[in-house]
């Protein structure tokens, strides 16, 4: 499920800039699939934090965490 969610984000580039982050990370990793797995870990954490706090996911924090990969 998280693979599909990430691929939808990449396809729509929402949040804005996620596609560029993926392209950069995929170039640094052994494969685009490995880049997706690293990004999915951040997505899962972001969703868990949002659910725990009862708020919508913070897109800015999500992007900042992805940029630190």
C-alpha cells in the first residue's frame, strides 16, 4: 500500500518537490526501488506521527525528512 501511495505522490509531484527528491535519491542508490524503500520509511513515520497526534501530515516536515536521506 505504501508503494502505491508513494508512486501516486511521485506521479503528481505532491507534495511539490517530492519527484526531484526521488530522482536525486535514485541516482545515489543502487536502484530506484531502493530509493522508494528509503522514502517509504519516512512516509510511514510521517503518517504514524500524524495519526498519533490527530492531525494531518505535515508536508513540510515530510519533505525535510526526505531531503535528509
